[in-house]
C-alpha cells in the first residue's frame, strides 16, 4: 500500500463508489451502511495504491555521464 500513488481515474472511480454507497444507504434507510463509505473516502483522499509485495519494484534509473568537450567558439569580426 503506497500513499499518493493512485492515478486520477482510480480516484474518480473510488469517489463514485463512495457516492453510490452513501446513496444506497440513504434510500434503503440502513444508515449503518454509510459507515462503509468512510474507508472508501479515505483511500480516495489519500490516493492509496494497493499493490502486492511481489509487484513492488525498486525505481532504478540508468546513470548517464555527460562528458564536457572543449568547444571553441570564434566570433566573426
């Protein structure tokens, strides 16, 4: 589980899921069901990305060294 890693589409889908759970609880009269929206809204606000430990990879980048070459610039007189 990583914080602030979820993409925008996931956040929007979780928001609509939370709205659906609250509307379902309101129309059926089961207000205890609205408490299930709390973990959904928290995961939406914190942008939590759920991953398996097997799936998590280290971010590695290739180091490229830039060699500075001496370049002479002659001004036109």
